[in-house]
């Protein structure tokens, strides 16, 4: 118990951190009551029974849930208050002893030394126990809130536009709650402390004791009034933050598409403009905060002035009572104890506001599974042949809105036989994806039923495959048990073994954030392999084969669905949407031993209400989905862009620097430097000087009263009040300059620094770095930079200078004590040296292990539909809890070592105070009572000031972690190699491309080997070959997504390696495989650089057939919602954007591979019409679309095997002819 109270158990950790770099395995494991699952269940249990219609219902749930922890804090706090209340009595007794030392035995003095030791040591230990329990309760609160937010997110509707704010709640808001919760727990003890201080002050000054209370009430009323103004101003700021972070996250997750499309510059400008707007929105909030902070500090600054002024006036008027030395300094100490709690009430409003935002999220409408999943349900019927159906949909209306009138699919009747393949076909925007989402329960059902045989969990592959930033093997196995034999069977069936051979670490290679290290086809097959490996009885595939070349697609299809195919062997029911009519025609599939016997294809877009299934006695049916222009697509269908860049492996680890926070404070201060900052520093010194001079002036005043009672009170009161007024005025000006001028400029600069670096990083960086980790720089770190960090620095600096001033005043008042200052300085130096090395490492570990927590949250939100379809919500929740518990370890231990430091410093102050009393007793006949009063008050206040120094240093140290990460991000993030050539206007004039000796490598593996190629201006060239042959790599080299190992690329005679990378990308028009849509308006998405007129934009939309759709949604200035558009319409939208660009070169990376036949024909027609005379380089899987091209380049294993016109290659025979025949068959 003694060791626990003195935190002796922390010493081994401090010694370990001092001697080596700490790793997560070096930290103590969490105790059982700190486990995330236990904490979340405690809060969730109370939340379920809470009346949610009441205001602040989550706050009440939190308080009731953690009432035992809060009450446990109050017991040591009660003893701590008792010890603090004894301090004024000791000052009074000590001064009385010195004044009357001639008649009081010296033994009384020795007793006072012991009393001071007992009181100050008791204060230190009880404060430590109280604060330790307080912070332990905060750690529990964090675990509960982070857990319940994630668990609730898993139940949120995927299309909810408010759900994306959950990450901000889990990071920013929970962090703010942790910073302010200490004051909330301390509310009742603070009230008790104020009441006791008033009572004792009344004994000293009589009725005048109400004066500081009136000041406190007025200030509290002011704080309350200001607090009511905070939510609206803070809400506007938070909305601006969420918009910026959301758009930034969207852009960082689409970096390959951004770079390929030449949009880096406009999106960088867009993000920085959002940052500027966000900072302007914060200005009103900052102004309120300035007055809030001032109102909280006013009691500390003005209570003594008001109290002594009233007392002096009453004494002068009544002619009785004189402010004496003992009375004055005892009262001054009491007023300090009375004022301290009042200053903490500001944090309560902030904590309440953050909890209310989390409450709003928890009250969002939740996803519910409307499907009947009981195997014994009467709805799973049999026909006359006793054939059961895996899925039955009866008279169902589905939609993406609760309003029945907005149903996207109406009157649906479908029966899916067990063990068969059912194809869903139809033109673009006809409702194929909506039907599949309805089968897995993700839409709203307005009428009818959906029945699933057996478990409702099905394997599901979305159009845009969802993967986690883990190894390929981990993504395939997912939450299933690993079986090597079956794993290899699945990998072979999905044609992945050859892809693994090309990867640096095979299937142990990391896929990168959003699968950025894989091509579109590879990512789709990884998701397909996961679906098969899960061994679910039902598999739902939403156009999973899109983007695959003919050879890979054919082999994959046969291995899974042909005779002896893996899915057929397992008796798996497959429902698959496809844009490719040939995939399911009778002719093309009949030869597979009649496994698929029939397919009904229908593209009757005019017959809206005839969606039905054709019940036939075969293993396959076709579901024809009728076109519905109003269909609302799933919100999760986001275009993620892939890359074949260098990738990390499962064993890759970032080398984190430890102890690097040493230079973070100077780095941050450098960002603040300006003339205004020098004025700010001067004002702090001026303000502190005013405060420390007040006790000295009080000494002269009381000394004058001793010889001439109440003579000339105006002079004494006037100067004392003047010092308070100057102190207050200096503080307000100081806050205003710092928070309204210096901090926004610094925040803008730091944001621009990381934004510039992030946007200039090469693609290889995004392959090996989790996007969630990068987003943290723009979310959590910028949040700290905007307010907590500057406020902590300002308050820490002020309190530190105040502590120095108090030590100086103590030494001036007691010259003998000055001899101890060098010893004190040496002790403090070694304490901070011993402490800081470990605390810095713990802070960096805290930040390091928050990133996986946040990244998994982002990935889980992106894959909500897939997670729920597989029935993996609980498993994902357990994985989240595991990451939460890992994150809690450094978070909790950082609090513990901070409490250790506080205890050591408070014991040091106790020693200093005992030394002062001992010296005073020893030379009692030489001590001036007034100066001793100044010294005792200063050293007592020094202890309280050091407590505030530690509190603000804790907040500063926590916030400085953001600067450490920003500094390391800017210093360590690699940058693209920039050329120096300035391109002429309207370049390139012709579009001639010359490639000479071009080679490229991924690690040690050569992926392109000595390519020589001449593409004449205006020539159309197609790139063909199997997946992994080097097609996309060649396109990436043309765009300088990375630099070649050797060789050159020239465009109109200029070597692209000598150009700035953005100039190259902005000078050509590129249409990637996956459509790139950004958060923002239709106008911004069509024309990010703001170069086109409204007429041109509307004309482009008209040509692509999207004008009426966009007009119905609000026109060009409407916020673009991805669910408005089907997959094909998204690509048409991107084509409209390309049509507005000016260039002579067009690059297409399988841009039409995922489109249905009608949309493909429209795009091909527009490309040939709108880009006449342009040089075109097209990566093509659909060979029929390039039969009129000028030349075809066929690649195999990075080498050119054929290069000629399509006609010549078809006549000659060879690889191109083989691919052509395979696709035609």
C-alpha cells in the first residue's frame, strides 16, 4: 500500500526507459478492470436503459456508470483538502511565533517544523493518490467511449452522411474529454474546498469574507453566460474541421487517381483553402475562449485586491480593525485556495459539449437486418420436386430511403435455387447492385420479405473490393481458420499464384491502404478468394470479374464455376451481377458440361415493374434488372485506385525515434516566431512581475499599519489594485495576440507543411504507409495544434515564469534560503532528465499505437457492408478491442509517470518549505515577520504553482507529440524527384512520344525490360497482355508515378525526367480504371482547376447523358454524392471531366473494363468523337474496342512480344490473336 501510494512500482519502468528504447512489450500489461471489453459493456449496459429523450443523457450514463470510481477519488481528496486548509493556520501560527519569539519556548518552533513537514508531505501524498485515481478513472472512460463508438459504428447505416464523423468523435472529442474530465470529477470537492476556505476567511476578516465570494459568483455567472455561446461557435468550427478532414481523407485514399489525373495542384489548393476557412470559423470560438480563460483567472487575480480593498474601506469608515501581518498573509493564502477551484469550471462545459456530440452519433438511426434467416421459416418453401431455395424474395420494394415512395426496386419476386449460379444482368443504373445489397440486408425494405436458408451470413464481394491493410494471406483467410491445403486450392482457383510470384514477399506482401499495392484485378481476386475461403453457403458477387483480362477471367470462371469448379464441388449458391452479357449466354456457357443451362437476358429499360425471376429446372437462373433512372447506389461504392508500386511486407516495421520530443518545442516555437510573439513574451513577464510584487507591497502595507494604523489607505489600496488591473489587462492583451494572431498563422503554416509533403510523396510511400496514419497528421495532430497545444504552452510558460518569480521573491524575503537554490536546481535538473527520457518514449508509443486503432476504424467503416454480410461484426469488434487495449497501455502509463513527477516535485517543495521554516526558527530573532510572510506565502504558492506547471506541462507534453509527428513526417517522408524545366504554354503541341531503352524494377524484379517505342502524334496505340505483364507500369512511367531504372521518355522532344512531375501529369489527360470522384460540388469535380465555363460543363454532361440527372440533384453547385451514380455513370462523369481538359495526349488505363455493353459503346463513341487528332495510349482488356486502332503493343513479362496494327497481328497469329480468339469465344 505504501509503495502504491508513493508510486514506487513506476520506478522500474523509469529506469528501463532511461537505459533503453522502450517497446510495447516492455510495458506493464493492463489490469482487468481496465480491459476495453469490460469497460464498454459497463457503459453500454447503462446506456441501454437510459431515457434517451432527455438532454445530456449520455453524460448522465457516464456519471452513473463510473460513480464508484468518482466516489473513490473523493476520499483522498477530502484528506487533501484538510491538509490544504491547515496551511493558512500554519502561516498564522508561524508568524505569531516569530513576532512573539521572546516569550514563546523554542520547542514550539521545532513543533512547527514537524507540523509543516507533516502537512506538506500529507498534501503531496493525498494529492498523488487522488490524482492517480482520477486519471485511472479517465483511462476507463476513454476505453468505454472508444469501445462504444466503434460498436455503434458497426450498426450504423453505410449510406449515412453523418456516420463519417465517428472517427473525429473517437479521436478528437475523446481526447478533449480526457483533458477536461479531471475538472468534472473534481466539481463536488471543489465546492467543499471553496466553502471551507470561506469559513476560515470569515474568521480572519469577518463579514468581508463575502467579497471574494461575490467576485467568484460574478465570474461564474460570466463563465456560464459565455459557456452558452460556445456550442454554436464550436459547432461551426467542428463542422469545418470534419469537412476538411473528410475531403483530405478522401483525397489521400485516392492518391494514384489524383496523380494520374494531374489533379495534385488543384486538390492541394482546395484542402489549404478549407484549412483557411476552418481557421476563420475558429476565430469567434477563440474570442469566446479568451474571455472564458480570462473570466476563470479573474478570481485568482482580483479576489485579494477586492477583499483587502473592502476591508481597508470598512476599517477606515468604522475606525476599528487594522490589516496586520499575520491576518493579511493568512487571508492571502486562503484566497488562493478559494480561487483555484473556480478556474476549473471552464473545462466542464467543454467536456459536456464533446459528450453531447458523441450522444448525437449514438442516437443515429441504426442498421437492422430485415431478412428471415431461420432455416425452419415457412417462407423457405419447396416446389413439387421438393427443391429448396437458398434465397426467396417475395413482393418486395427496396430503396435507399425510408420513404416508400422513393423505392428503387418495386414488386421484386426472386427464387434462387440451392447450389446454382444466378446471374443479375441489366443496363447501367438498372438496379443490379441495389438488388444484391437487398439480398444482404443493406437497403430499406418497404414491403415484402427476404428469406435466407440457414445463416444470414453470406460471402459478399462489392464492386470495389474491400481489403484491410494487412498481408494478402491475412486478407484471404480473414477471420477463418487457416488451412494450408484449402488455402492453396482457393489461391489456385482464383489464379493468384502467378501474381504472388511477382510480389516481393509473395502472399505475405502488404496490400497497402485500400489495396493500393495491388492492381484492380488482383484486389478483386483477393476479395473473391476471401469469399470462397470463408466456405459460406451463399456467395454474392457484384461484378467481381470486371477489370480482368480475357485469359485470367476465363480461367478463374472455369476453376470456380465450370465442371468440377470449386464452388460447384462445395454446392455453393452463387448470385452474381455482371455487366458482361457474354459471361452468361447460353452459347458461351453451354460447353461447360451444361453446368449452366439457360440465361434470360433482358435490357428492356422501358418496362420498370417487370423485375422477376424465371423459375426453371436447372442449376442457373438469370435475374434481369430493369433500368431505373432514379436508382440510388450504395454509398460504399467508392472508386479506390490501385498501384503496382513497391510494397512493404508483413515484417516491415517503421523505425520510430525515441526521445525525439526534445527538439519539438523549439520547432513549434520557431513556427510562432514574429514581432507579435516577442510582444507576447514581454507581456507574460510583465504580468508575472505584477503578480509577484503584490505580496511584497502587502508586506509594506501591513508594516505601515503596524506603526500608523489605517493611515493613507488610498495609496496602499490604489497601488495594490493597480497591480491587479495591470495584471488582468496584460493577460487579456496577451491572450488576444497569441490566440487570434500568432496561433492561426502557425497553424496554417504547419498544415501547409504536411500537406505539401504529403501531396509530393511518391506512390511507393502510399503503398508502404497506412493512409489512416497520414490522415492522423491532418486530424488529430492539427486539432492539437489549433487549440490545446497553444493554450497549454501559454499557460505553462506563464506558470513556469510565475514559479521562477516566486522563488526569487522567497529568496529576497529569506536570504539564507538562497543558498539552497543551486541544490534545488541540480535536483530538478536530474529529476527532469530521469523523467523526460521515459515520458517522451511513452508519449511516442501512445501516438504510435493510436494509429492502428484509428486505421482499423477507418477500414471498418469503409467495409461496413462487407463486414455485416459475412457476419463479422463481433470479430471486428474483438479486433478493435485488442487494438484499444494495446493503445491503453502507453496511454495509462504516461499518466502514471506524470503523477510520479508531480509527487516528486511536491515532496521537493515540501522539503524547501520545511527548510525555510527551520532556518526561520533557527534565526528567529533576525527574521522580519513581514518578509517571512512573503516567503511563506510564496513558497506555499510555489507548491500550487508547480502543481499547475505539471498539469500544463502534461497537457503540453501530450500536445507536443503532434509536433514531433509533424516534424518527423516533414523530415522523413520521401519526395518525388522534380525536374527544373519550365514547359511552354499549351504544351504538348503535337503529342509525339518517344521511349528509348526503358526498364523498370520492383525491388530486384525487372517488370519492364528495354522498351523501345515510337508513338507518332495523333496515333492511337493499345497496350495488351495478361495481368502483370507491365501495361499499367508503362502508363505509370509515362506519368512519372515513379522513375525508370534506365532509359528515357520524351514527349515532343522534351525528356519527362527534366520536367516537374505535376507539369507532366497536368499536360496529358488520363482516365484511370476506377472512377475518381472527390468530396465537393459537381462543379469542383468536373473542373478542379476552375478553367471551364458553365456552358462547357453542361455540354460535357449532356454528351455523356448525365445532364438531366445532375440537374435533378441541384445542378453544378450541388454537393456530389457518389450514391447518385452507378459504376458506369461514375466513369461517364470522369469522361466528361476529361473532355473539358486541353491537351494532345489521352491515356486510358482499362477505363471501360467494368462497364456494360451500352455504356461502353457510348464511351467509345465519345472518345473517338471528342479526342480526334489526339495521341492515345490505351490499356485494353476488351480487344473488340481497339480493332480500329493504329497500333497494338503486346507485352509479356515486361517485354514487347508484338507491335503492329491490329489487322496485321490478327493475320500473323501470335499472342494477340490468341487473346482475341479467347475473348471472342
